[in-house]
């Protein structure tokens, strides 16, 4: 379980799974997706489902009981037409028959979809998704490992990285630098070079002149008697030969030996220092940005950033010959996985002055860089204010400074861990590399000159399936045109399609899309996931509650004999998973951001909005447009469905994933409106409040938030299913950049160069 969400449950020989974890789409879309049109989700008056109506037989309930305003416009229109027909034919509504038929139809649809999905996957990959996995991501990972993974290609990163031998924890370094500040002393420790040994024993810090030793005792590793009061003789998960008592006894013995040799010992327990950090703001701020703390070992997960999303302009209406275009990279992540350069094996680790030039290696780098002053689209991501931001000044970004930047280079500099390719691009755009702390240098592999990349074979298999099952393009009518289509696709993708297999097959097409788009995510999974156990005996419950290797999140009594416990391993006790390599995940998202950036740097101030794989920009006759194509990795026209040559005339955005636009449809010779607001389903009811005009009004003349009230089905922590009324508030939030009075923007820290 994750929170209250059930991932998998086994009772005897019966396994319960959530189909949404395999194909995340509405039940009504499954028949079309998997190609069984004989099944179709019907309509049911859920608001009519009350105790007094259970045995109702009579005229069909009025349309209000079907809650049409909770549907999107097209679905609402279909419902109204269906209901009108039933009234016209004097349809007799038998509640019991209707509810049974409706529920059976849902079960039939889901059953057919699951059976089809399983059958197709077994035929194509020899993997059973329901027996061997619990999600589409784990299914993809299993398919890759069974069918395509070659030996000695993907390394399992050690739990504590590649410098575990002298890997002093960050919190220990924080204590040592705070001691130095408080006492005006200079301590020798690992952050200033190699590990410190005194009398043949490794210590955390040492002052030779005063024979003073500093020891930071991590509570789990040293068996803290205050934090771990029970089960102190139970073997530990990460090291079964040790117990908490054995670890504590070893810690005491080490301290006694050091004292017997005449050394003065200063000791700090982890739990005590964490309390000090919480209580002391000066301590917290001083240690967080201390240069030596920044030099702690590279954490590869800190190089794993998400997609780039944001609005560059809050509002734009076309002038004169302008048109606004909306383009989207075709299959961005499959393109990255097929053509991208990826690391193989384990890295060579370089620290400090031994770090090589990053122009000669591939991998990860932990470094400090100084951004330029006047770059409209910064390159390097930073996590700030719970967002992924792209800034030119650290201080301005952290404080959302809307004034002109007056900070020093030291205050502007960014320290982080990134994939080297992204740092090299940043240097090309004017960033200065100030200092390198650590480099993980990898051998890499990439698809080029018919040499396969790390994931090319798997991508090619499902690209072939997707393309074949999409039928012939409309412009392929003759034998010659069809042969040319196959040859053209082979020349571009190095994938040879089978003439006889090119036929409309919705099931295979859906399978291929799922496998292509869901493949890489498993590599970036958080390793130490929470788990849930159902406990039936007091001994088992006490053993779990007092196990020093575990953190208990929640305890839910079910009845007198059963308790549900949600738990996870302590980070120190967790183990590396064989399915995870966060460096690969970091490469995937980095290469995707660089692909997007290749368009941003060409468009410059014509960009209005971008989101991971798409760009909305202003097209002008004198400026080059982004070329579009038909293959993966090509830009495609997102407005093509409105007719060739359709374009946006007016655009407004209230922040990332929050925008609306007015498009001229050449197909209908009329204007169409599109609105997207993250977190709010724009059904008929919500669309009366949140629409192009209201978003535009709130962006141009900010006012009180718009409230949207809806009914939603939710799980409680007691695992009850309830329908509750929820209230969501809508208001523009453009906080990733500094917005100007004309509704354009610049990055935080931007300062135009003086000519």
C-alpha cells in the first residue's frame, strides 16, 4: 500500500491488483483502447441511488439524477441525447435490473481489457503483468530485463554511494563546523581531506595540539539507548550479525580506549544534535550553506530533476501578421531512450582537485557554477520553494525577489549535482564553472551508425508494434505508396515494418504506447518504499513495533484480532534494489530537458509557454518557425486536429499547467477555446466559472480566488469509501520567474547587459 492506495494484496492463492496501475485511463475508454467495441460503458443515475429508490420501477429518472454537469461537454452532450431518446420511447426504468446491468457491464469491460492486455503482453514479451509485477512501470522493467538487458551494463549503486569508506554523514560535518564556529577552533576531519585516524582508530574529528577528539554518534549505527529502548538483542536487517546492544557496546569500548590513550573526547549523539538544529535558527542557517557541507559526497538522486514547465508570458494577443503556434515533441521520452547517450557499468569517482575536465567525460558532477546575468532561458535546474526553478541568482530565486538583483557572485552562485551534459550546455550559454567537488565518470553507450544503444532494442520493438498497428496513413493507397512508406520509416528509424502486419489493431497500439511511455520511470523509484502488514498475533505486533530496523508510520486496528501496520525500513537499514538506477533516470530527464532547450534557445523571447515536451510560441513572417515532422523526436503541430494551418490568436496563462487559448479552426472556420488547469476537472459545471474569459480577467486584474465545489469519491484512512464535497480555489500563480508590467517575464536574477 501507498497511503490508503492498495497496490497489491494476496489472500491465500488470490491476488488483488489495481488495474489503474497498469493502464491509467477511464473505464469508458478501455473498449476503444483494446478494440472490443461490443462492450460500452452505459449511464446510471447515481444520485437516484438512495434507500427509498432501491425497488423503483417506472419512468426513467429525470436528467438531474445523472448529474450531467459533472461531465465534460462532449460526454454531457451524449448523455443528454441518450436520455431524451429514452424519454421519447417511454423507457421503463427498473432500478434493480439497471444497477445490476450497469455493474456487470463495468466488470465485463475491465475483465476483457485485463485479459487482452495480459494475452498481448505474453505473446510479445513472455511476461505476465499480473503474476510478475504490480504496476505498468514494474512490468516494463521486467520485460526489459528478461528480453533485452545484456550482462554487465547497468550497475546497482551501493546504498551509501561509492565513497562509503570515508563517507562522513552530512549531519556530522554540520556539527563539526558548528563546533569550530562556537569555539573558534580548527578541526581536522574528512570534509577537509582524508579520514582521520588516532591510535589506529578512525575518528570523526581531531585537534592535534590539544589531543582533542570529536565523535558524532549516529543513533542507528551506534545503538543509541534513548532512541532504541526495546528489542536491543534482535539481529538487524542490514547486518544480521549485529544488534543494537552490540553496536552500543562497541561504541563504548572505542570511547574508553581513546580516553585510556590520553585523548580528550567530545561526543554528540545524532538525536541531540537534531534537536539543537530544530531549536537554533542561527545554527541551522550557518550549517546549511557552509562550504564544507557543500563538499559532502555526491548524492546521485539530487541529479534527478523532473520536466521543465513554466509560463514565460501571462498574456499575449496576436498583432498584425503574428500567429501563435503550439508544437509538441512526438514521443519525447521514447526518443530519449532510443537515441540518448546512457551510462553503463560503475563510474570512476574523482574528488576535488583530481576531477577531470567535464568536456572529456560523461556522468554526474557536483559543482558550483556562476550563471550569466542576461540569459533569458537559464539552463540548470534548481529545487527552490518546493518547485523546479531555473534562475540566474540563488538569493533572488530563493526569496522570489521582484526587484533588480544586487547580489554578489558568491550569493548568485548555484551549487548542485547535475548530469555533465547539462552543465556543458550551461557553460556554452555563459555559465562559469567555479568549483568541482566530485565527478562520477561513466563509460557510455548510444545508438548511432547502426550500433545499438542501451534501450534501443526494446524501443524499436514497441515502435514497430505501435506503427504497424496504427494502420496505413491516409495518403498510402497504392502498393507503391505503401512500399515507400515502409522504406521511409526504415531509413529514419532503422525499423523494418512487416507489410502484412500493418493493420488497425487498437489493442496492440495501446500496449505499445504503454510500454514506450512507462518504461524508464522504474529506474528512478524511491528505494525505501513504505509497506503494509496485516498482523494477527500480539507477538508479531510487539516484534514489529520494537524492531530497531523499522519505522512505524501508522497502526490501524481492524477488529479484536487484526491490526494493519504501515511501516518502512530506516534509511540506514534499507538495501539497494536491483531494479533501480537513479543515474539512468537522471540522464533520461536531463536529455529530455536539453531537447526542449534546443527549441527555447532558438525562439528566445517568442516563447510564451513550455511544458516538458511542448512549446507555445509567437510566429512572425520574418522569423523562422520550428519545423515539424512525423517521426519520433520531431516536433508535431498540436493544433492539426483543428485543420491544417490552424493557429492561436489569444493566449493567457496563470502559471505552469494553467493556461487557456483561443484558436482559429480552419476546419470549422470558427474560433475554439481550450482551457487547462492542473488539479481541477473542467467539467460543464466548473467551466461555467473557470474559462478563457475568467482566467484572462484574473491574470490581467487579480481578484479573489474562484471557488469550485464538487463531489468526489475518496478513501478514508479506515479504508471506507465515501462521497465528500470538496472545495478547490483557483487563482493565478506565476512564481517561477519575475513578471513585468507588460506580462512578459525574465528569470530571477536577470540583469540586461549594458551595451
